[in-house]
């Protein structure tokens, strides 16, 4: 059974940083494409970052240069380092694999 468990969300001031984690189990993590998705209050889901088996990454335009996604094969965990946070980054952040989402972790960025 695929399990994705996110953590690391918090309340932070504008300009601050957070690191989200997603612990994965139940599938072959090392060869899997993993995605971070967010859903802001009252808005639809938006993909934020994606990491491929070779470690290469893609980012949505609004977070390029501020967010960095990485993976640790030994821990079956992906991370999302978020720097220079803005109020518009406020959202629930979810880890996704194969159409399956975790429970999410809440990020709130205050002015």
C-alpha cells in the first residue's frame, strides 16, 4: 500500500523559510517521479515541483529560484526547501505519487 506522510508545515513570516518532508513507502521510491502540489484557500490544486529518478527537477514559474526539491533514497523521503516565502505561498502542501496524495501539511505565510 502506498503511503505518503508530509510534515514540516508551519506559520512563518514573509521572507522566511521552511522545509517540508514527505516520507514514502509501499512502492519503489528510487525510480519514482514525485511531485509536490499545493492547494490555496478557495483555489484549485497547483503543482509546485517535481523530481525525477535521476534527481532532475521542474518547478512552476512562481517558485523558481525560491523553492528546491530534493530526494533521499536512503530515507525514502522527498523534501521541499522553501525560501523567501510570500503570503501567496500560503496553502496546504501535498506530496503525490501515481495519483495518490498524502494528508498534506499546512503552510501559512503572514505579511
